[in-house]
């Protein structure tokens, strides 16, 4: 999903980007669920967004900033084979991060981000702005592929959009 498509989806659902943290905390609170995060390219922005909402302590278990591959492996349980075969920026890594942090925390939902925020580091196969959002629940595990650069490779905006997308997909997993 491209950045424009994601923003159009929010608009279609009448959701403002800035409202996502409160909507997520509210949904978690109402359903008595807990969440944990494993973040690479967003570097703690999802955790920060969630904990900026009053009442987050009742639903937020932990956030792991797993920027380095050895942390992805040792702390959140991404298999070495996954990292060697598919790389840190892949749907498989995002899924394993989300599942691993959910299990680590004993949470009901785990959400993860891994990607290339830029402006450096992109390639023909993994361009700047490529981000995978992982979501793990007891009954499901999925990853969403996002292309969040509009060509200017704005690192901060890519990270903001990845954070918003992670919050959104976590919310949708709860509502499912």
C-alpha cells in the first residue's frame, strides 16, 4: 500500500492520523486487551504515540526498539535464518517481530515495524520508504507491505506514516 492510498483509507474511514493513538488505547481498554511493540525503523515512535494517551498504562506492556539484527534475534525472537535469508526488511521478519514481542510481553497483540526510512540505505529491490508492519494476535499473524516515500525520501514523514499505519493495523486487528 502506498502512502497516498493509506491516507485515502484514513480519510474514507473518517480517521485523522493524530487520533489513531487515542482510538487504539480506547479500543484496547474497552476490550480489556494489552499490546506490545517491536520497532526498528520507527525507533520507539509507536510506543511513544501509545503512551502519550492517558490510560495507556492499562493496555501497554512493553516496547522494544530492535534496531539491530542481533536484538531482533536475541530479544524478540526473529530467527537467524529469517534474517540471513530474507533480511531485516521483510514480511517474515515483521511477522516474527510482532509474534515475538507479543509472546515476550504476554500481551494480546504485538505490532512491529521494519523498513528503510532513508534517505540512505535503499536499493532497487528494497527502496527507501519500504516498510513492513507486523501484527500478531492469538488467532492471526500478518504483515502489511507499505511504500511510504512520495519520492522525496523524507525520513521523518516515512517514520510518521509507518507509526500511523502500525496503529491503524493494530486497531483493525482488535476490531476484527
